[in-house]
C-alpha cells in the first residue's frame, strides 16, 4: 500500500510518464489528466510510440496509486492499459490481482496472480501477495510456500511484512507456537510493526506470558489508534497480572469508546477467557 502523503507526487509523476509515452497528435501529451490514457482504445495504445516497458511501468504506478486511495475502477483500467502495453510486465498483474482481491473477485484475482507468477516466479511482492490471498481464501498450508519463496529472494526489501503475514496465517490454523516464531522474526526486523504487535501479544497471553503481552500491547497502543480488540486484551492481561487499577482503566476506555463492540459485551458478561 502506498502512503497517502506520497500519492499526489506519484500520480503526477506516473501521469506525466504515461503522457510522454502517448502520441500527442491524438490529444495525449504530458498535460493530459491522470487516467486519460487509461480510457484510450487498447489497440491504439499498442501502436503508440515509445518503449512498451516504460509505458507499462507508468500505468502500473498509476494503478497502484489509485488502488491506494480506493479508486478501484480506475486502478483496474490502468492495470489493463499497462498489460496491453507490455503483457510480460509482472508488476501490472500484481496490482490487478490486488484490486480484484479487494473487490472480492477471487477468480479474477487468482488468474492475475498466476499470470504474474508465470512471468516472474521469484518476484517477492507477487509471492507475498499471492500467499496472503491464499491465506484469506482458506488455503493456509499452500500460502506458506509462497511466503517462503518471497523470503528467499535476497533482494526483497520488506521481509518483516512477510514474516508478519505468515504468522497471522498460521494463527488461523491454530499453530500458535509456529506463529510466534514468525512474529519474533518480524519484530527483530521491525520492532514497531503494528501488524505484528497485537497478534503476538495474543500469542504471549495464550502462552501465559502476561508481562510480555502487556509490553506488546503498550507498544501497540503508542503506535496505533485505540481499538476494541487492543483494549479488551489489555483488560485481560491486567486482570491476570492482578493490577486492578489498570484493569479498571482499560475497561472504562472500552466502555466509553466501543460500547457496542463484541469485546465490551464480553466484558459485561464477565467472559474473560
């Protein structure tokens, strides 16, 4: 996912690159608004001058940017244009698959992932994303092979996110010990990984390591907005540690912030386990 503060820069840059690759005699040009090229006829696009890979990358960057701000229709069209420009550009299939995945079109996402991996089987991002897709569609065991493939790539720049995803995937199979090992590796690489801190705190709680769970919840709370899940876990941790003041404080926050949550309902019923 692209950070919001970078989206405007990326959209402008990618639109400019895509525009420069467009035949200005047909109304394209660098001044054309972002997304204009995406609505051109595919056959006409293929005939445009310029390097196909450059055009494919520019439109893939646009697709990624629009995906990042939730404009799924434009993101899909930009990915289509990228693939039309260069059908061998694997990152375009990656973005296309992610959009289909968010739209719950699992069959289309599967096809896009498979096409991208056929072109670039060692692509770390593709392997990571396809692994997460498999995990989300009930194929956790298959997912682990793709996470492993992503982690084997020596050029992969964000292995911590794959360790985190693998750990969360293993939790779905109730493989708590193995999940904990992956979370530990993720935190060694990125001690402030928000996607790891809370699930790892739950793992530590289940192991009976309540002091460690407390520290992880506290770290999560410093980095992320309050959530019902985090406050409820904090209540349970402090209850185990015997700190009634902290337990009451977290319970009050849960009641005030999330009075309709399932977690607050569990608190009212006294269902702490």
